[in-house]
C-alpha cells in the first residue's frame, strides 16, 4: 500500500508517494536526496537521524513518513549554508565537536532543540 505525503521540508513544499512503511529518514534520504540526516542504529538509540518536526527534535528513523504528513520538517541542510553556518554549527566547529562527523548533524539538531526549549541557555 502506498501513501502520499505532503510536507514542508526546509521551507519548501514537497509531495511524495511512498510505501506506507517508509520512515521519515528514508523519505528524506532516498526520496528527497537530503543525505545530511544519517541512519545509525534504526532503534532510536544513537540520534544520528535527529531532525526537527514541527519545531521539536525527533529521531526520524522511528517516525513514519505518513505521520509527518502536513508537518514542517527541518534537517541539517535547512539550518545553515557552507558560507553562513548556523550559530550551533559554528560552535561545534570552533570547539572541535565534530569527531568523525557521522553523528554530528543529529547532535547539532538536538542541541538547537535543547537551547530553544531552555531559554536560560541562550
């Protein structure tokens, strides 16, 4: 069975038809070619797949694409540009928080969510 998913991704309206069991991370990576969101464990343990769904950090490997229908999704590609990093990206770079880089996008998206939900950290 297929479903049509309509959502805003990084400020752009998109519509894709995909199998009903497609996860949000699969939709982002395989259908929209947004490969900055990584798949690390498929069990919500690692957080490498973290994106913002309607303003909150979620692990996209356990959210079905159909559950995101009508939602706003922000990925690592949507928060900055190579010549204009998001402040959190710049902080990770300045503090050498990148390690190998595989899980860095998820950590950055999680850190942005933490700061947004905890105003005293601003």
